C-alpha cells in the first residue's frame, strides 16, 4: 500500500493543494479549536500540520508514505515551525501506540479514511481509540462513495451511514457539513469522543423510550 502512495507522491497528487481546509482554519481562527496536542492521520506533505504548528499546536503528522513524510519534514523546516512527522501505517495499532504513547486532545483526518477499504475500518477505529481519550475532538473530511462517471476515479469513499455505524458507539457527531465540488461530494464531520457516562446516558432505557 505504501508503494502505491509513494508512487502517487512522485507523479500525481491532486489533493495536495498546499492549503489547510477552510473548516479547520475557521475552527482555529474563531478559537473553537484551541492549541493542544493534535494528530493528523494521513498528513501527506504536512500542510495542515505546519499550519497548526504555526498556530501554537503541538502538531504531529503520520503517513504511510515515506516520500510524503520526507516532503512534510522539508516543509516544516522551510516554514521554521516545530512539529513532528512519522512514517506509520495508522492501521498498525501496535506500532502506533509504541511510537505515539501519549494520547491526543484532537485528531484530524483529511482524506485518509475514505481511501481505506471497508473491511479494514474497524482497525482504523481501534487505532483512533488508542490515540485519543474521552473528550478528544475528531475532525474528519471524507468523500461520499462515487457514483456515475466518477466511479472509476478517486477513492472508494465512505457513506454517512457507514460513518455513523463505525463511530457512533464511541464518538458523538456534533456537526456535519456537506462540501460540494465539481469532483465529488465531501462531508466534514466534527466529533467528540464520548465518555463512559455519556455513552451510558445514550443507551439508558429512558432514551430508548424517547426515540
Ligand atoms: C488523499 S491523501 C490526503 C493527504 C493529506 N491529508 C492532504 O489533505 O493533503 C491520503 C493520505 O493518506 C495516506 N494514507 C493512506 N492510508 C494510510 C494509512 N493506513 N496510514 C497512514 N496514512 C495513510 C496516504 O499516503 C496519503 O498521504
């Protein structure tokens, strides 16, 4: 898998737009997302990590591609910011917690989960839980599955139902926003890792009755 992404980083990376997503910038600029320890899953060439580090975050980026991480390190040096990058497959939970044992207050994923095959997404959740704590923020940008002429291009995508199924036991989806483009529809989700109490409240017989 790393080889495929490495190859992409050598020849064609249409997603690598050189700017962090607007939604991330807005949350940082309006103070909703305050400087904290933050992880970017599938950080690519590190654009968002470098932006967050410049804003005072303790920012860490991981990616399965060595070439992407090497470009990310160069970008950080050029921008003279302090942040760290690691070549790690996010689905390898054991390696992840060995390299990054301290949990993160916030985690972002801009286009990584939507590339991961459906049968491997449970491992993604296991890893996500291993790098977060109750109350941690999780921001996800993911394409919906392709339809029509776009079916042969780009990642498989993740449906909203699949996102809910995967995360709703452990994360509360606080907000979602549809981002239309000429290519595909992307959904931005803002989630918070639910505490044991919040999870119990959600599952209480009273709440079942209210449904
Ligand atoms: C569409 S790119 C997005 C890159 C970056 N987030 C951006 O917005 O420019 C998806 C990224 O996820 C990385 N990736 C894919 N599967 C991964 C995995 N299992 N663990 C870590 N990174 C992964 C790829 O190498 C690639 O850099």
